[in-house]
C-alpha cells in the first residue's frame, strides 16, 4: 500500500512541526517501519497580499529540480482567493482561507477541488486560520473563537467548539489538541482539548501573545512561540517589554517551561531551528539551532545569509533548511541550506510566502 506522510513546519506570523502518517483512505494514522518515508518535494504556500485574493500554491519537485506555477489555478481554472494554511492528510490537501471565509479540499494527486466549504456562523463569515490532522479528522482554528472538527471521509464539519479569543496555531500530542489563544495580541493562554470527547479541558498560562507557532516535536513535547508586545517599540516602556520566546509543554502533565527567545521555529529530530528577530531590536536577530537533548543553543547561520527572513522550515529526511526571504513589492524567495548551513539554492516563490510543507512517500 502506498503511504503518504505529512510534516507540518513553521509559518510566518505561525508552524510547525507535527509528523503524521496516514493511509489513502484517510482513516487515521498508520506507520510502517519497513517503508521509511522519503521526501519527494514541497509545497510553497504564498498567502498573497491582505484582502487582495492573490494567494497561490506552488510545487517544488525534487527530482526535476523545478518550481511550478500556481497548482490551484492550473487545476481548477480559478484562483484560490486568499490562503492561510495548508495541510496534507491522506490523499487530500486542506487549505484554509481567512478573508475568503472558506475551506478548500483538493485531491493531492492533481489538486482538483473535491469540495469548497463556505464558512459562516450566524450569517457572518468565519475567518479560518490554522490546521492539524489526526485520527481521521482535520481540525482548524477560526477567528470567531472556535476550533472545528472535519471528518475526512464525509468532508463535513461534525462539531465546532468555542476555545477562546482569536485562536491561532494548533497541534496535537498525547491525545490532546493544543491551541494558541492569541487574544489578537492580548492573550496569554493555550487551550487544551481532549481529542476523544472533543471538549475543552483547561487553559494553560503562557507568555503574552501565543500566535502562529505551535508544534509537536520529535521529543514528544509541544513547543509554541509567544510574540510578546513589540519589545523595542517607542510606545511600550522598556520596563514592560515582553520578548518573543519559545516555550515547552509536557503533554503528560501540561507543565509549561520557558526555553529561549524565538520568533519562528522548525523541528527535526533533536534539533529545533530558530529564527529570532524582534522587529524593533535589530541586534537580537539570529538564526540558531537548539539541541533538545543538551538544551544548548548554537549559531546556525549569520543573519546576513538571508536578507529579510520570514519563516524557517526543515526537510524531515534530508535535513535541508528552508528560510523565506520577503522581498518588497515583488515575489518572495526561499533560500535552501544543507544541515551544516551550506547554501544550496534559491527558489522563486509567489507573493508573501509564509511556509513550506514537505510531502513524503
């Protein structure tokens, strides 16, 4: 049987990293140790300009060494509108759209639409945000304060749960969902949901503004990034600065531990790759790797290696590190380095590229 694997990585203004193996019937996780997964390519997620509805999704083919045009436009003869997050699970790809208020479900094989699910509640559009998938269901957050559960066979939403103000990044570990409650910059909690009953268990106290970065790492812990309060800005007194930081949650106890400063994160094995870039404090900017076992932080690249870094991702099999480069008034770029930090190539992407999703078979 052919297996498809999904490795969710970091996002900008988010990401990521949950390793999920799924079968073609979308009935839930299967792992075959005799068939180790191998990366065959990566999706480039270009979210487009705000409310411009010019998002696109490209395919980077490893074997051919090429980057495609917009997969969705080519397959469906229409634009996708805006795009916020992308999740490959089983034989399908799920794409959330915030300002377009919909969920697009396409076939992974050819990217043709299987279903477009408009999202409204009480007659108002629902701005869907981030995705995770497990046990035959896809879960997504939305700015109306909810997490919804989508059955991947019927392609219907089976339940919607209120979790808190402006939920963003979401992941799963230890039979639970963990959801960043951003509060639109004012929140300081992570909601915990029991997967079996799909009910909210508790809120965990974390640092200010947990936003898009929330992932389950290879060591079994959940890692999230809190964005703080724009430390270094003129309107926040220095005594009140809250720096961007990565925290760790133990799914066995839900204990929260502060780890180190971070803005964007990506995980592979024992290594967490970290971009740290307080917008108003240029001297903080760095590209590092944190060893989850030894708890040591070491430089990975000089910050000058990427002119304007916007996200970080790591290929789960090759170890290649992908870093977005945001280009003003033009298409963005993605820089690729090997696991030792040696530059390999630069990929041309679309408008406002916010992440990479690796496809493993």
